[in-house]
C-alpha cells in the first residue's frame, strides 16, 4: 500500500487528539474504520506508530519519526491547495464562501450581502459542527464561518484564524409543548423540568456535554435522548421531550419558547476568517451579520421580552447594528488572532453574565416589535453569551 496524504492526516489527527475515538470524529470517520486504516499504514511501514494505552494513544519512536516528516508535508499540501483555489477563484470572479451552524440570522445576512455585493457569487455551507467549519476556513475551503462556542466547551481553533466576536454571551432558551405545565410561566426554572426527558444533538460540538453539565449543577439527572433538530422539534410538539434552543427561535401553535432562570446555558457567537490582509469588504460583511442577528432577535417574542427586561427598550433600525448596555454584556466586536492551536479568547472581555432582573411580562406573539418603538441614537443591544444551538 502506498501512503497518501489522507493517511498522513490520519496519523497526525491521532497524535494531536491522543485518541482513536476523537481522531475519528475529527476526520469524519467511524472509529473501526480509522483503526483498520491505521493497521494498514503500520503494516505498510513495518512497525507500530502508536502504543495503545488506557489513557490514549502515544507515538512510538517510529511514530515520532513519521510525524516529524508528515506534518511539514501536510502543511505544504494545504498551502498548495489554498493557493491554487485562490488563484482559480480570482480567475472566476469575486466569490464569498460562507460556512455556518444553524441560525435564524442567516436569511437576513444573505439578503443583505446580495444587495451589498451584487457582483459577488455567495455560497453557503451548513454544518452542525463548528469545529469542522473552522477547519474548512483554515484549509482555504471557506472564506468566513459563523459559528457558536458552547460555554464550558471551548473550540479547538486551528492556527492562523482570526475570530470576530459577534455576541459574547447569548442565553440558551428551552422549547416545550404548548400544554406543558411550565409553559404558563414567563421564565422557567430547571427544577420545573425535573420530570421531563431532554433531547440534544451529540453531533453539535459541546452541546450534549454543556447540557449535562448544567443539569448536574442543578442537581438533576434526567434521561437525555439523542436526536437532530427536526426530531427534537417533532417530539417537543407532542410532549415527549424538552430541548435547548436558540433564543431567536419562535413559538408555534404546538410549542412555546421560554428563557431559563439565571441563563445557565450559553454560547459565544463568532465569525472566523483566516489571518492575513484585511479584506476591504470584511467590515461590511460583519456589519450585515450583526444587523441580521439583531433583527432576528427582535422578531422572537421570548427573546425580545428577555432583552427588554434586561434594560433594552429600543429596536435597531433595518441594517443597523444593535445596542449594548456598557459593562454588562461585553463589547460589540473583539478580534482574536490565533497564532497556535487551542481555544481562543478575546484580548478584552466583560464576563458579567446577564440575569433577568424581575418577572417578565407574558410573552406575546412572535414577529416585528410593536409600532412606535424606535431606535435610540448611539445605543447598542446588549451582547450576552449565547446558549446551545438547536433551531426550532
């Protein structure tokens, strides 16, 4: 068997993660498939590359030699592919390749970009995994990626990426059947859901771990089922489960969206791009995303009530960025350049988490805010740290 680049990537992934299971997930393979591939590579090279221990996989002396040659080869191959694709893109005309996890801000963002960049071909790549999207940006297969980072489960950011912080902390809400006893409350305590089964998507980076951590901290140990967003929304509607959801989610005739008291679930919203010359349109691209997000936020009745109870009583104008209450929710925009592997954090941030200051008014219908509510000059919507990612 001749070694290929994919084999070298597999070897490096195992060394980087220290686990066949984690490496398989990173590579988009099953663990048995990666194990078989590793055995074939080792047979081809004539020795074991990793020692399998209870604590994980460690490179053998032979493995260390192979890794020392494999890493530069992979880096050179990635650079070759990136440069070739960039040259092809320049020849084909302007193009913006966007990646994103699920968000209700996407329609508004794309429509704004179409107006702002009429001669640019815009493509969209959706993925439940923020980690995979970051790797695609680092590899030059995407220009930008709009992703979320679950609080307590930091993303592993590839070298050479810049992260723009859209929302430092956004609260995670919960969706439940319209006839659920807790649906009558404007704010729900986790203990109100002690007898319910939960559902989370294990393929969304950090979501399942984040939910279990919060439930454990609340002294709860409910059944947590695994399912994607569509399955979750279907089961929520018939009262079989409750599930975390984005605050921009909207209630339906068979389902309601409610904030959790104390906002225990949260995520950070980020726009990722490669480090390098600052594109002329990048500020505009970020501004359009910012405007689209806050437009979606104010169209959700539950989120609008939450924002207004937190001190926001004005709505941003169309196409304008939203407001911030200084000192409570963090800055509107922070740039993080990642020089090496690992989790990224902004150079300056405000970690004061928002709390609901008092009982919320009964949640009215979703849609645009009431007529007569106008923007206040110079204000920005609060920038909390966001929750987990299902869109219902």
